[in-house]
């Protein structure tokens, strides 16, 4: 059976810190730090909602996290300014290595899906704006389960939607919590470590492979599968 790759979207295919350019218009030199804090709080809110079983979609988590971060940084955004920032979040750019990696993966015959906490509509728009939607068979959203990664149920949902057994399916993600969640749920996983400073959580659950760029992903996945 052909190998199936489920690509995380935010932070793996799409650069969430691409929002810094827009933020700089409003808060100047605070933009990079604001972006990092916003992203951390966005993920925290998704984890908390998943555990509480008090679901709201990822856009709500993103908006709530923005409001929290603005309060922490003691900065004020008018409603039109906030609307502009949130609109920019829906058109974030892809990382530089993404297009080449997807081309190589498609040439290698892998079945590819986008697999995200974001709603299907939001992810479709992101991928189209970044010019990479056509590489994927489809988009699988955790919104369909009313939960978030790393709930094991969402990885099972991905396998069902992709029509793939766990032994033939890989998660591709730059987020260690996502990699750990996938491996714990019976999938293989590739951790995308673009920065040498990135640290993987010391939980005793390791990625199947680690890549520094999506460009090298297809070859390394193929090598690992041939070993099996």
C-alpha cells in the first residue's frame, strides 16, 4: 500500500510568524515577541478546550489568545486594526522549503493530506493562498471531531479519513506535542526541526525520523520504510 503522509499545517507548512510583518505596523519592535506569545497561548487554549470538552473552533482559540496577548503586552488594538491582523492570519505564507518538499513527495508517490487543528475552510484558504493546495488529496480537520491534537481520537480520525492503517501512515509536524501524540496513537512521525535550537520534549517517545527541511523528507521516509 502507498505510504500516506499527514502534514500538520500551522507551524509546519505555514509560517505562523509570518504575521510579524503585519504586527509591526501596530506595535513595532514588540511584534516578534508578541507573535511567539500569541502562538503559545493559541495552542494552550486548544489543549485546555480539548481537555475540558468545551469545544470552540480554532479561530476562536486564535482570537481569544490574541486578546490575552494584547492585554499582557499592554497594547491596544482598535476593532479595525484587530480585524486587519486576524485577516492577515488567514493568509500566512508557507515556509521556503515547503514547495520543493511537496514536489519531491508527490514525485515519490506518497499520498498526501493536510491534517490540522484549523477548520477545513480556513485550511483550504491558507493552502490555496500559499499555492500548495493541489499537492494534497484532501484536508482533514480535527474540527470534524470537535477536539484537538494530541487527543488520540483525532489521529484515529485521520487514519479513517485517509483510508490508511497506522503502519503505513506518517504525521509530518514541527510541533513536538503533535509528533508525540501521533506516535502514541500508533502512527509513524517525522519531526521537522528547522531550527538547531528547537528542543524535543523528553518524554521517552521519539519521532521515527527527524528532518531539518521538508526537502529531505521524501528520501528519509523512503529509507525508513525500506528498513521495515
